[in-house]
C-alpha cells in the first residue's frame, strides 16, 4: 500500500469528535482515522493516560499512544470548566460522529450526553463505549480490560492453559475486540444516515459484547433447552490442541479435514493411525481428536521444524513456525506485503509503525498524520470552530486550553 496515497480514504469528509481515552475508544477512532476521517482528539490538560505508558523516547509520547492515536488532531482543553465545555460544544454542529468511553453519568455531567449533543446536531452518530449495558444493574460500575476478561468467562477458560488457575490473556483482548465492534456499529449508523438522514445513539457495552464474542463457539450444549451437554466447544476444551514439540523447538500444525489427517499420518509413516481413528468419518474424527493430537505430539519431536514445514506445505496442511512478537518484522510474508514501515517523527526521530492491514482498491486506508503532541492542534481546531484569536488566547491564559505550537504534519513517503 502507498502510505501517502493520492486517493482519499473511504471516510474522507467525515469528522469525528473523539472524547475517548486509554485503549478501547482510541483504537476505534484510530481505525476511523486510517479510513480517512478527520479525527479531533479532545484531551484534558494532562492528556490521555496512555501518553505516559512506557516505553517512550519523549515523555507524553508512549509507544502504545503512538500506535492507536495516529491520524488525529489533538485539542487540549479543560471540559470541566464552563468555558472549555462551551468551546468544544462549538465543534458539535460540524461533527458527523461523536465517540466516548466514559461512564454515562460522567459525560452527562460534562454536558455531552446524547440528549444534550443531539440538540446541537440532530443528525450526529453518537457512539458510547460503556463497560456494562445501561439497562442492567452494573451500568455504573467501572470496567477495564481485566475486569471484562474475568466477567465474560475468558479468565476461567484460561485455566486450561496453566496449572488449573484462572489467568488473564496477555493482550488487551476486550478493549481491542470491543473497539472493532464500535467501528462496525459507527459505520452501520453512518450508512443508515446516508439513506435516511437520521442520526442516532449507539451503545456498545464491553461486557455484553465480549460475552457474545466468547459464546460464538462456547455456548455449546447451552444452545438447547434443556441443555444436551455442557457449555463449550469440545475441540478446544477437551484438550490436545497446542503447539507441537519438534527436534529444535515447536511448531503449530493443524490438520483440519479428514484428507489432511490422512496426509499427515501418511507423511509421518504411520498410515495405520488414520484407519485406527476412522478419520474418514467426521463424527469419529471429532470424537478421537484428543487421542490423535497425543499421537502427533509423540511423532513431531522426530523431525525439525523446517522438515515438518516442508511436509505440511507439500500436503497443504495448515502449519507455521512459532513466531515471537519481536520476530514479526522478519516474517517473510509481512516483509513481502510491507506491513511494517519506518518514518521520521518530527519529535521522536525514527519510529516503526504497522500499516493499516485492510486493503481498499479505490479508497485506500493510509497514514496522514503522526500521533500528535498534547494540544498540537488546539489553535487550528478552535479556529475552525469559529473562535477568534482573543477567545482562544483567553482560554490559554486562563489555563483552560493548552497549545503546542509544533508543526503537526509529517511526510510518510519513505
């Protein structure tokens, strides 16, 4: 993908007022920004909490902040003051989307609940990323990724990975999954607005979204009333599926179809196993999976990872070496498609970033702006909202707004 494509993204012309912080909301608006939207990130005078999360080369510009706040303009303003709230309110009539991930009473107290915002702009698409759905008794509880992982069943399932103890998944899976769900909801509402002219309120609750996500395969026997069997996807919960040891490490091998299992056992020199486990019969195959994986784990240490990859590639069996995070930039496929790029950030020096992975043939996603310094675009955006120089100067002198005068643009054509 051309980083500086001359073609606009699919959301070019859409303005997003971003009142989000940390990971859930900023990931949502980062994707909208990659798709071409003009994202105005409204921050407190102290800035988004993720600005200070290590590692960082410059305080206030942590690595995670860089990853999920590109393609945005930063306005630093104290929305808890009447003057600050009034200034941000002047952005609402020209916004197409407003996104936040605060608790509902908190944003209503600031004066930016849906009822308040829709009076200023009835056609706005307003998306609230909440912890728990507002119709339930937990609606005002605080929610972070760990809490939602624990509540939705994921932490309990992770007992299978260790010594029988519940554990968190070492990635912000709830924040990121729900962030993508928010993007989908916003795009659907924008399409509805194109067709009807109507704006609307969207709520994407983390808890309910993650329960739905988990139960796509794990509802299992609870799908029937009364239940026929226990919950869960047997292929995953009955054990067996895990990385296989090799002569020099580990490999992920996943024969999936009966044909692939036959090919694997034949390639191992053990065609008798395909007959013993009746792999041609899909029902019998599923019943015997844990035993088949046990045979696989006994066989794979006899060859190197590369030797197994050659066999699997020849037989079209899904397989891959195990890659660590720090080796991903060296992955031959990722090198070929150019997923990792480097650029000179005007304040941080050389940085590495991940290209938008979604490919649009006519309206490519692209990187147009580096992740902004706190308040880098305060003057620019407030001028666009109609505030005059004297008004903006008074906000700054009153410590209601913060300005960073550094140039906010960067050439990514490297």
